[in-house]
């Protein structure tokens, strides 16, 4: 297709604490499909980047100039993942509204100290959930149970600098706080928050859905050059007392930043 931009309006939304920006570009004359992956620093298009939407089971690549087509239907919150050599794995949650406009996504070069510990989509819970939940629609995958654990070695970690666990994207959390922010539509039930453990110690509770949530890991818990373990445990419906109803959630993209 022709890539001719006549007059453009652009709007920038800061989406996450990682500072990812989307620019929705709207042509006044033509509605052009100009989804693009760019380098956050230079603004140059990034060719041959892998774009994945796990829920839609959709995968594509950017062309030489970083453009790509999103030839799939987006219903409800959906995670889009971008992978490219030498760049930080990037994920972001979009919905039909965001997908109806061309997306321009800036990704950043990875630092030598970043460690990608998991890039897959994971579903925690028990596969029973309501349409009113913050996932608003079907989850892609079967639940792998109420918790997720990953072991990894932390080499060359500098413990005099802060170490963070970054969760690229997470959705489906039905806490009271998520409800008060309008992330789900339950009139009178809510769940306890998912909990994050590092080497067996609880380091965080995740109250809301969103992208790029950064959790500081206490340096005293980190085992340098040895196996370390991250566990994410989903919450449970606090209004259901006759049986355990785990909160069904999905997350993707775990990175250790130092
Ligand atoms: Ca459930």
C-alpha cells in the first residue's frame, strides 16, 4: 500500500512506567494503516521485528521500514508483544479502541544487565471466570494452576545498584482496587491480589492490571551467580467462601533490570 501522509494529527499516550509511548497518527484525508515499530531513541523504523498477539494467535513481522499490518480482530484487552534482537522484549495491552488507530510503538535497546527470564504468555487460575472480569473476554490458554515459578541464574548482577523485576503486561486481576478503577464490572465481588515471591519471600502484591509494572527486589534476597526463583501466585475471590475460586489472570514478559 502507498505510504503517503498528507496532514497528520498525532497524539502521544504514555502507557507504562517503562515509558513506552504510542503515537496514534490520524490522516485527515486518508485512513492509512501505518502501524510501525520504531527505535525509542532514534525514531527510526525497525525492520524484521516479530509482532505477536497470543490471544488472537496472530503473528507477523515488520517490513524493512518497521511497518506492519494488524490483520486480526481485537476484542477486549489483548497483549501485543514485540521481539527484536538487541532490544528489550516489549509487551503492551491494547483494546479495540487502541487498535482502531494506527499504532506507533517505540522499543528500546536492551542493556547488558537486563535479563529476560520469560517471554511466554501464562494463564493462572482455574479456568472459571466471568465476562465481567478485567480480562473481558476469553483467555487464550488453559490455566497452569494457581501459581507460576521460574528458576534462573543471575550472573554479573550489581547489588549496589537497584534490581527490579518487571512484569511486561498483566490482565484479569479483579481486586477491589482494580474494580474501583473501572478495570472490571463486578457489582459486589472482588479478589485478593496476586502475590510475587522472590526466593520464597513475598516482595509484592499486584493490585491493578497494566503494563511495565516494576517491583524492587531486596538485595539481601538475591543470590549472585546462583539459581534464583520467582513465583507469581494468583489471588482468590474473597466473596466465594463455599469453595476456592482463584482469580484467573494472564501475564507475559518477565525481565530483571539492574
Ligand atoms: Ca476463577
